C-alpha cells in the first residue's frame, strides 16, 4: 500500500498516518535541538588567537587565554594602555616636520656602542617578539633604533616626557615661537611619536608609551597577571641620572634589582658606562653575583648577559672582552 498523502480525506481518517506524521515532527524537533546545542558549544571554545588579540577588547582577551605568545601578550598589553593619539594633532604636524628637518640634533645624544645591544636584540628576535623596556626615551631616537633592529622588536617606552623644555640648551637654535610648547608631556610625547614614525615607518603598533617616572609609570605592566603579561626580555636604562651621585646610584641599584626580581631572565643594558667608577663597580658586582658578565661598547653602552646562554654564542665576537671588576674600578 502506498503512503497516504497529507491534506486528503484518507489521511484525516487514518490514525497510523497521523502517528507517523507526529513521529516525524518529534524527530525534527529533536534534531533541531541537538544542532542548537552543538552551536552553543562552539561559541564557548577559543577561536583563533589572532582573532582574540586583534578584535576583542583587551580585558576580554586577558580573561580568555593564558597561553598567548610573547607577541600576542604584548599586543593585548598595548591595547590596554594606548591613551595618546599617535603623532599629535594635525596642527602640530608642520612644526614637527620642521623640527625633524632643521633640528635633527635635538632628538638624541648619539648611539655610541649601541651595536652590542643591537646584536643581542637580533639574537633574541629570532623566534618570537622581543620586548624591550626603555627607561629614558627623550624624543625617541633610541626607541626608533631598537624598533629598526628587527620587526619582532616591541618597546615599552617609559619617560615623563617633560624634557626638554623650551629653555634646554639643546633647543638654543630653535625659533622662540617653536619652543613654547616644549616641556608639556603631551607635546613632547607626540613629537617623540612623530619622530619615531619618521625613523621607523609603520612601527607605531610595536610601541607602548608609559608617561611618568620609572618605576611608578611601569606599574601597569608589573601589576598585570604574571601569566598574561609580556615578559621584559631586555631592559635599557638611559634615564634617572641625578646630580646627587648617591641618589643616582641608589636609583640604578634599586632599578636593576627590581627588574631582575620581576623578570629573572631579563638582559640588562644601558648608557653612560663612563658615569663614574662607583657606577661601573655597581654594575659589575651585580653581574658577578648572578653568574652574568658585562660587556661595553665604545666605552659608553654596557650590557649584562649570561655567557652560558646558548642564544648569544653567535654574538660573542661582537661583544668583545668582558669587563673585570678591577677594570671597572679604574
Ligand atoms: C638621556 S635622555 C634619554 C635619551 C634617549 N634614550 C636617546 O638615546 O635618544 C634621558 C631621559 O630620561 C628621562 N628620565 C629621567 N628620569 C626618569 C625616570 N625615573 N623614569 C623614566 N625616564 C626618566 C628624562 O625625561 C629624559 O627624557
């Protein structure tokens, strides 16, 4: 006997046809329910990490995953910190352009010996992002340098951005009307951002600016969850010099102690090796107590690494001879 068609008088009179029809509806409802449940499960599973980092608000991303790579952790951190517009307002642009073109000397203090730090950064950058925390940014010349060493470089740039102000001797050749805004953190930071964008084009999403004095200004990183924050791979110290030598040395000692206790594998580097015998002794004694060695470039840039670290075996020729304590004291 063939199936009875619906909407016919035979169908209406047959209880078996009705029962079959009802059964079909029940099966369809059950299938629809199962599909819905499967969809909900999918919504709860972690999607592609790139998607998390690029498209979700940072707090959500932090809550979702603790196995992010260093690059992804930096990106989440950057998005949680970004407060200032990149490069200042459109009205500043002509002034910034003019300062970059006519007064390139105001943007930094030279790079003597920094190639030893570049070499170590290059080795670190071979696999994942390298996060550099730079203390003392000024108008961004050194920050741009690190960014240009390798596309994997990321920088957390800490400075109050209140120097230089209009009376600084470096600005002596700048026109009076162009000096007036110097010293305001928003202006100096925007100028630094602009200069970096010129010197390291396209690198704006590889830098986070933290405005204020170290260590207070670095608290957002230190206070972030240890599993989820990016690790500082290299700490570069070029700020905090004071006329009071004891105060300066205390700052240096507390700073290097503090950063190593937060990030035990961090490489330390900095400017001003020639500052004083006490400064040099402090750096070398700190290294010797921790199975590290100090190398110096052009009597100016110093770097402290663990010689046994296999990542740096290629960089040894670039580093030269390590500094003995007796030499540091001379
Ligand atoms: C010599 S400049 C830095 C130069 C820059 N690294 C370069 O080579 O282009 C020193 C900077 O350190 C900053 N500074 C001083 N004390 C600081 C601190 N406690 N934390 C962060 N930056 C500080 C100053 O505002 C100044 O911009």
